[in-house]
């Protein structure tokens, strides 16, 4: 399995799990389906980009950094979207999104068959 | 006229020196003595380079032919072999600029470096075994660690060589498992006091008194060492559950930290909202 597939699979899986934890916030339980779909898609995009990066650069540190940055960026985009209640959950979405991105970045570096890589320290 | 002990000693040394007339080598200095011969540093006048020259009785000349058959980065290359004017056999080989494995430990190298040297030795042995050649006298004194980290296995013994007691397998019949025994003894020798029990178990299994209880060959031992370095369980060592957990945690340290960070963030956010 190549690194992009690893990113897509783990991004989707971890994104879905992250979205599912929204159930612990009663105010948004009515929107669980859309939250999980959105979180899964967010995870897949982060995973895709992290996997692509991992095919080019063989560095766990930079993989984690990039995953974190992507996770944070997309989590911000989701948190900033207009909501039915008008409330935004920046902290609740961005902080976990940041760490999920880091995990996906790490996993794409460790797993999957590499492409032609440029080795860094 | 009486000769002093010093003069007699000097005369003996001179008589012992190899007669290199007819060869392209110029003697420089004696490097060491073993059971089978003497090794000198010499100058190759044709190629203008330093070489090592091993001089021995003709009956041991098979050693040169043995090594010359083996082409491996861990086996010192033989440049030439022949017979000297004084009737002794010689072979010229690469002069390794480095230190013996037993002296290499004086620098207290880290475990990773010790295992690296050991693996290079194991690879050379595995290759030799695949060519039907046994070492028969593997020991730290027969391993050179070069200045740039290269590792050479030296002094390949021919039939009839008994080996060194501390590294010699107990059985009289010699085969690959005898070298496995010596390799296990070498591993035990190279390990620091604080070595993990899994590595000691690998050495112990390689040094089992019964050949059938040892690893079947060098590739099997090397795989075990590689598994240890990858943080995987080794066949020789029976872990308890706690050791298994610790090994898993060490192998997946970064991932566990990240998962822990995620759980901690979720936990804190949940309680911050509740409070």
C-alpha cells in the first residue's frame, strides 16, 4: 500500500473518530452526521496531502510538522464555517485537529511503500 | 668470542625475517604474530602502496587460497600469494588501518556501534559459509575495525586449526554451527555490562553446548540481532507481559505520545466545558 493510501485510510479513520467525539458536546449532537462526514473528509484531505509529502520527503519530524499544520488549517476552516447555532467551536475543533494531523503525518512517514524520496536528517 | 643476549636476540630476529628478494615488496615492520605465521607491513613498489604481508610455513599456504576465493567487503582482499626465496609461503593483502576488536572496546563504544561491528562480522561469516568456507578461529583478535568504521574478519583458519578455547565449540566435528558458537561468544564478549537480557539470551543460544540447540546458521543469528534492533521480540528470549508492554511502548513511543496528547486534549476540553 503506498503512502497516499495510508494517509487516506488513516485520515478517514481518525477523522471519523475525532468527529464522533463531538457526541460529548450535547449542543451539537443534532448535527452528528454532518460533523462526522465533514471530519472524515477533512481527515482524508490531510491524509492525502501528508501521504503525498511522505512520498517525497523521508523525515518523521517534518511529516509530523506538516500533518499538524494541515490538520490545524483545515480544522480552522471547518470551525470558521457558519453554523446553525451561530456558535463557533474553534478550540474544540482546532486543538484535536492539530493532533490528529500530527498522527496522520507520523503514520504516513512510518507506513506504506515509499516513492522516490529525498532523505533529510 | 662471546655474544651478548642482545646480539643473539637481534641475530635471531634477522634470520627470521622473510627474504623478499624476487618479489615487489619491501619489508617495513612486524605487525603481529599468530599460530600460523607472522604479519608484516610492507611497501608494494609497483603500485606504490602499503600492504600487509603474511609469511608462514608452506603447509599453511592454503589459507591464502581460501581467502582469495572470498570476495566480500568484510573479508580482507588478497592481492598476491606465492613462495619466498627462503621457501616460506606468503600472501599480500590489504593493510587495514584500524584496531582489533578487543582493543576497540577500550573506547567504550555505545551498544549500537558494537552491534554494527558484530553484524558486519556476521555478514562476512554468512557469506563465507555460503561459499562452503568456515572460519574456525573467530575471536576478537581476528577482527579489525578500521579508522572509518570498516570491519574485516581476518586470519581464516584451514583444516587442522583447533581454534581458541574461549571461542571454540565443545564438539570435535567442525561445521557452520561451530562458527555460530564462536559468533555467540564474540557477541557475549562485545556486550557491555548493562546489555539488555534479550541480547545476552541470543549469545547464550548461539553458545549452546549442543549444536542442535544453537541457531542453524549465521543468517538466523543475524535475523535475531536485527529483530532486537527493530524493537521486536527475539526467539531466544522469553519476555514476561510487562517486558512485552515496555518493548511495545518503546517501539511506538512517538505514536503513543501523540495519542496521549489527543486524549489529554479531549479530556481537558470536556472538563473545561463541564466546569
